[in-house]
C-alpha cells in the first residue's frame, strides 16, 4: 500500500540553524500538509499546499517557515533560524483530491530537537 | 472555533477487556470526525471516519465509533483489546473541503496481561 515517507526520522540542530524536513507524499495526491506536535501537546496544523502554492496556513507558520515542492515528488518544510520552541514532531500528510470524503494520509514524522 | 477534547491522557486496560476512548468536539456545523492511531515510530494511521449516515461506524482492527450529536461525542470502542492495540489514539474533526484537521491531545493506551 502506498504511504507517505519522511526523512530524517530524527534531526538534532543548534538554535539559529536552518533545517529542512523532507516528505514524499503518495504519488497521485494533490493536497499536502504539515502538522507538528510539541511533546505532550496537540497535533497542530501548520500549512496546506495545493497547485504549487500555499492554500492555508496557521498563525504558527510565520516568516521563519517555508514550504516547497521542488521536483514534483518531494514536499519540504524549511525552518530558517530554529528556536528552542521549534522542537517537536513534524508530520507530513497528503490527500488525493479536494472532495469532502478524502482522507489525509500521514507520514511517520520527523522528530526535531533544537539545542 | 472548532476544538476536540480527549479527557483521558492515559488509559490502562487488561488484554481481552473492552475499551472506550472518549472524544468530545466543538463545531458549529455538521462535523467530519476521525480517529487516528499512532504506534511507536509510526505515522498517524486512520482507524475510521464519520461523514454522514449511520452514526455507528466500523473501522479497521475491530474498532468502532459512535457519533452522538446530542452529546457532541465520537467515542471509540473495541470489545476485546489485544496487546498490539497499545498506542496513542487521536480524535480529530475536519470541516468541509480542504481545511485542515483539528486534533485532540491524544489518549495513550497501555495494555497489560
């Protein structure tokens, strides 16, 4: 069964450094998402992406964050200058189309630790 | 604004016992409701979803959930828990269209012999 993959599984970085989290969505999916979960807290929406542009973003997704689909298969989340509070599990998800009954399929997550 | 509450942070049940995980939501219109499960090192796997129709929905791995509009609840149940069910369970609500999911904080299920 096709699945969403994410790399790396765990990323450790120093505060102020840039990180890029990578996702490969399911191949025929059109909508892409990033969510994050700070330890002990809820899974929170960051951004959705469709047709090569951001379709919605949360207040968490500030100028330090950016997303890109550079080559038609990867979907990346970049954090320009990481802060301690960016430490979290980051989940990528994809969805086949825009119909109501479509399900979002999630990847295994990347655990980001900012020191 | 929509929100999801999972009142139980951690539940421990004996193998073979029944299970009910609680989920309450707040949403102005007809919600679309989901239960996801996350095993250690794994992604969020969809267990079941409710969009409309029969309020008792069946999912994978023997799980079911019942939508009760009057109680704003969507509780997850399983009649007999297996040790492999130990995981984190997330309830989520999704409004129409391409809008993002809103998750609860999750309930961690431990299964003892």
